[in-house]
């Protein structure tokens, strides 16, 4: 599958940076702060994309020729081409509608993160993007992506460019605004009072209290930091990619939760498996349904709406 390879600076030559190999863009003109857009090739991902020469010069802070437009304005969603290119881990470059570079980030699911940027800052701020992926033989761990990001940002700055505005440390920081605190797992029995329930209440009552009092709740096996099954890990990754502020309930924890939690949860939703995810008190589904919702762009909108509803409710309660 073809991927958009950004014309941002990458390390020249076949260099190793903490064990990661970065493949050079062959045009030496790209190593200058102000360069002409010339035909390039790279093997930073499984395929490459080239850009043809243009008259005039452009800096790295301007939209490269191979950046992909993200949004279908009529459909109000991400284009099919963008979904195919960005449904993968990598370091990504976001450009505003006026063509200026806004942010260089990393994500295990770039498409979902781009949707989160657009939901927070508007599609005009995240109008187009391109991506640099790890080589196929490199596992896309968080550490590997961080090293790729560091190398890419360093080469960007060494080429004479300032950090993009979204990468600053002020209130306009994109990365800072998307960081959601990861709370410990919610324990229904031990934290019943926080849920406005009695600790000896029936398990179904505790479940109802949890999903009604929190914007997004994921019942999984394990914790957010250490899911104990592949489906639970998939749900956590999908919600993380949407930058959702969500709570996790570990159905394997029979100390802080009722021992019959798993069986009662399945009866509560008439859904036979775990994980199970709720937003604004409504049952969404398990990992397969969340994967489909994420692919369509619906998941990021649902969790964003749930967060807004909870914030409004909290403001109303404070006003009272």
C-alpha cells in the first residue's frame, strides 16, 4: 500500500540511531533549510511516493506536494485515501488549510489521532498530513516511535526550521492538550460512594452507577497500563488513539469489584464477551464494534461528545 512520505528532513544516509535505521531521502536539496521540491524516494515505510519538481522554493514549514488532504467536506469525514494511508503507526506531520506546518506527532494509530486533532482544533487546523513509518522489520513500539520522532524533529530543526507551533510548551501545545491523565482502574465495590451507590448494592446497580457517572467506561481484562488479553488491549489502544478520557474496570479484580461482575455484566448488556465499552451511559459494544466505529470516524466523535456532556453536567452541578 502506498504511503505519503513527508518531505520533512530525515537523517542523511543509512545511519543508526539507537538501533533504528533511517533511510535517506536521496535528494540532497532536501537537506537545506530552503529547498526546491524535487523528486524524492524513501523506504521509511512499505512503499514510497515521489513529488515532481516545481518552480520556486519552499521551506519545510509549508505543505509538501505529497501531503494528503484529510477531509471529505461533503461527507464530513476523513477521505478513504487518508484512512488507508494513516491507519497505521508512525510519525506524522499536520498542515493547516493555509499550508503551514502545525504539528509533528507520533501515534500507534495515526488516523484516529488526526481525527482527535480535527475534533479539538477544527479541520482547518488539521487539513492535510503525511507520515513517516518505521521499516517493516521494526516493531512499532512506543519506544521505537519516540526515537523516530526525536530523529525527525532533530533533523527538522537542524535544517534551520523552528519547531511547529503545536509542538511548543505554551497553552497552544497540541501534544499537551491531548494528554489525558490515566487513572487507576475503577473499583465498583470499593468506590461505590463515589458512584452514589451503596457498597453492598447489587452488582447490576453498581454497573449502572458506574456507566451513568463516568463519560466513557471500558470493562476489560486487566488494567489500562497492562491489559491481559488482546481484545482488551485493542479497546484501550482505540480509545487512547481517540484521546478519550475514559475509566477502566478490571473484571478480573474480585477484591475491589464483586466476584460475579463478569457474569452480571454479560446479563446487563446481553453481550456474551468482554471487553465492553459504554459512553454517556449507552452500551457501544466490544472490540470488533469499536474497531468498525474507529475506522468510520464515529468513535472519536462519540467519545468527544460523551466528554462534553459530562463536562456540562459538572458545570451545572457546580452552578447549583
